[in-house]
């Protein structure tokens, strides 16, 4: 027969909390990677000339978060302007 004590309740709460934290970190990491991959492929498939594609791709590789953020804020707008 299983004895339910405060210690087992605390242990269960720690396990559930740890699993929730692990799930949250995993989702955050996947979102981070998806953000960078989307920026990288977005820069390579844009209508910019080949030189600017290489510059944006290198910027995204060298400074992943900042490069991807700059691509979505500035680079896509300049690529759209270059297309017209």
C-alpha cells in the first residue's frame, strides 16, 4: 500500500514543475531556431541581388538573434522596395 505523505506530494510537485520548465525551455528554443532559420532562408530567397543576399546571410549567421531581427525589421522592407 502506498503511503501518501507531504514528502511524496512535494516530490511530485518538483517533478511536475521540472517537466513544465523543460517543456517551456524546449518550446522557447524551437521558436528561437525557427526564427533564425526563417530569417536565413527569407534572406536567401528575397529579390535582393546576390551580394546583398550573402551579406544578410552572413549577418544572420554571425549574430543570429540580432541578424534575424534586423532582417525582419529592415531587410524585408528593403527587399520589397528593390522588387518594385
